[in-house]
C-alpha cells in the first residue's frame, strides 16, 4: 500500500541534505558499479586490497576535485552513508584518507604549499596515526615523540616503548604506498610543547621505509581493514613535515608560537577533524541501518512459512504481526536517525567557529548525535539479522557484517561512553535546564506528538536536576572525581533524553514539510517506543496520568496496525540500489 501522496516525497525528505539537489544521487550511483558486489571467494588479504581498489574507483568517479571532498563534511558524510551499504571497509579507509589525512594537511595554511597530487589521484593513500597501545580515549597523553633537531632543521620520530606503539591504523603495504599523519609530542629546546601532527611517509612499493616497523594485527570481525601496530625508530622528517596552524607554529630557533597556551587545547585543535569524523561515523551507521531494514523487509515479504492453522496455505512471515511490528519500530527509528543527522550537519556547518561557546555547543551536538545514532544502529542491524534467520549469518547475504561495522563506529572517533560522559558534564553546566511542563490532565491523546514531546522534556528536566543534585551530594566536597562519579549515571541519562528530544524535533520539522498522516503516525510510534523506559518516571512526575499509562500499549498497537500496510513503502523510500539488493542470494533464491 502506498503512502499518502506528499511533496516532497518520503525519499526526497530523507535525502534533503543541504542546497544541492543531487548530492546523494552521485554517491548512490557510485556503489552500483560491479566492483562493489560481494566476493565470497576473496581471502582477507584480497579483501584488504579490494577496499583500496574500491576507494580508487570512488575517487575516479568524483564530479569534483578530491580536495573538495576533504573540505566538505556534507559530501564526505554522504559518501559514507552510501558506501557503508556495500562495504564498511571502503567507508573506513575513505574517511581516514579524505578527512583525517588529506583534510588535516589541507587545514595547514601556514606551511609552504605541498604537492598533494599523489594523494588526490591515490597513487599514495593517506592514513592517520593517533591512538596508541596505552592511550585511546586519553590521546592527549600519548607518548610518541618528535624531537626537533635545530642544527639539522629536522624532526626525529621515535616510539619510546611498546605502550607508545600506534595501534590499529591501516598501515600495511596492502593497497599500495602510504603516507601518514602521525600524532606525536613535539620536543624542542628541552621542552615538551604538546602533541602535534607530522606528515610521515610509511611505505613504498617494496614495503615499510627505514626505521618503520609495521606488524599486522589479527583479523577482526566485520568488513576487514588492514589494521596494524606501527612503531618508529629514529625516523628523520624534514621541517615541512609539521602540520601547523593557530595551535602552533615552529620558529627556526626551535621555539613554538601558539595562540593557545594549553597543550591540551593545542592537541584538540590539531585533531579538530575528529568532529567531521564523528559525522561520518554517524552517516555510515545510518546508511547501514537503512540497508539492513530494506533487506529484512523484502525478505519478510518473500519468505513463506506455515499458516497459523494446519492445512492453511503458506504465508509470508510479514503476515505475522509479531514479525513486522519489530521491523516497523526500527523503521521509525531509522527515519528519526536520518532526520537528526541532517539537522546536526546543518547546525555544524552553520555555526560560528570563532565563538567559543557556540563552537562547543555545536561540537557537543555532533558528539551526542554520534553516540545516539550508532547505538540505535546497533539495535536495528541486530534485529534485522535475527528477523532474517540463519541465512543472514552468511556475509554473502549482506547483513552479517553490519553489526561489527556498527561496533567499529561506536568506538571510532571517540568511544561513545567517553564522548557522552564529556557531553553530560558539559550539559550539566553549559546547557539550561529544560522548562517545566504542565501536568497532564488526562484529556490529551497519547498519540499526539506534541504531548509526547512535552513528556520527553519532563524526563530531560528530571535527569538534569537529578545529576545536579548528585554532584552536590554530601561526602564528596572538594573531591572532583567523587562528585563526578556521583553525577555520572544521571548525566548519561540526561544525554540520552536530550538526544531523543533533538531527534523528535528533527522528525517534527520533516513532518511539517509533508502533509502525510502516515509520517506523523511514524513519528508518534517512534516516541512511544523510546518513552517506554521512562513511563514510571513520567507517571511520578505528572507528565502522564495513570489512565494514559494504561492506554500506551493500545496506542502502540493502533499505530502499528495503521502503519503495517505501509512497511514496504517506508523502506522503499530508503532507495537502496537494486544492483545491491538483487545480488543477495537471501533475496533471490
């Protein structure tokens, strides 16, 4: 059954992403090429090389210079959104090359111009080395050193011990010669100036360059990437290897001039590209989640099982409400994830980076959205795999790798829990307490999205107040760590309710553009599902009456019945290329 005719259509709403009408069309078309079809016979090493071949294919198809992709978070996120549908490994190496590597080099407007042709035509691939064996989320404490030799006007790059080895970068010879941007402590004139980035050739056609040791890591689950441990022994780099900017400029006598006095602030400015990386991680999992739903819904319509009574004709498993309702719930969340990502991208690109408070707010929103979107993607792809049964465990059927790819996104560009903990601490002090909402009278319709959004605001306000109270709990005065531990759990719930609220607001704006009762019903279903953990709290706070709480299961069932006939139309709007869906044995045999 078709959705009530809307302008824009559901597909247009989902892919309304900035001023360019065809931004997503190009990246969607790129993954229809034969090179992106699954290769079940390929070994792990062959799949490593294939991801770089696919990256070169994407690069060759770009309708603009590669530098533009590095400087356009919206285009780069769109590339991730579509590439992750067919190969998470290609999305990974693309993000590292274009954003963390090429973007970091292009951001340096202080050094003499560099010839970037090998990186824009991909005769050399760029990678990014920051995380160390002993330093992940505490990257500002990393221990790789770059000692400035004033006399030679060179840096000497060293890994002082095993804990300082660079962990997990894609540095193997697979895919051809590579150059890295390496995060290392700048030591000059006997001073530690903090962490800076250094342009460092790693390999040529023959393998690692002198002084560089690259050890492949064991195979990991998901789409395989050539992860390695990389160390440096007296590797000499020219002075031009230093990536400079407002965070620091090296003078010929070895002194550093910086607009930022704090080494931590210098480091965070140097790796500012991580925020764009968070947007790309979110986009990857949005794309993967939508693709998983498209596969699961089509399979549910194709797969026939026994009817409820003996002797009855076989029926598609989508005929069972217990099956389709679980998919429909996730479809509602996937729409919310998509609309939230569009909103966050808009706010990131439009904020004033020169206003510290505004920049912090925009960075925080990107971080919160990354956590919420990737957590929801984990739930969606797990559910889709289960709904497709044992056959979905085989990678050839297009679902098995999504879960592991989501786990990678949850950890990449800042582990979600660490990122949300930082955001929670900021919300406690830098974000105003949500306004107190009127108590429910009982006359409100529990499928009214405005009423449900009010209830969500009540939950956010409660957890904000609870966290502030916990911060001031007796016995922790003067002990900053103890105070944070008291407040951490309610602060994390504050982050979650805030994220839900922003997702709902993005959904509301999308609904306002299309006169579609089904889309509004989908929004209500999204809110009802995600408010379930807070129903007791909302009753206690007066945001719902007792009769309204009792009415919630019926309301969810009513919305599910209304939307069930539209399940296929809702996932068709995800516009997953037929070249991909039609290549999956799960859907064709």
